[in-house]
C-alpha cells in the first residue's frame, strides 16, 4: 500500500516508490535524500492542488520539472509519475 503524505510546499516521500498525497497545499519541491538517479515515484492525489514547475532548489529538496514546463493543475484522483535525475524530479 502507498503511504499517505500531506501536501506541503516541500513534500517528503518515505520508503517506497508511491504515495497518496492528501490536502490542497501547493507543492514546490520533493525531499530527495532516499532517492538515486533514475528512481521513479508515483503520486496519487486525493484533492485538487497545484504542482509548481521548476522552483528554486533547497537541498536536499529538489524541484519538479513538468512536461508542459508550466505549473500542473491537479484534480482529485489524478496520478503523476516522476523520475529523479541530476537534482530534478522529471514528470514522465
């Protein structure tokens, strides 16, 4: 089962490669201390929120690079996959 994490400006995904995001707070960064280049995570959202594109990194938290190169408007039950690479989380 995927762990539940509360939405926040910086989220931390625990052990595992998937999480259910609760809440409506905009997400800017993902803490990346337990991830290596090439690791992939899946996030499912319980509520609508915004995932902001390419915000300033604050190690060990790194930005999300969206495919559209714009902020993502997430709807309830949306799912996104991200890959960690070179200090960025890339939307797949």
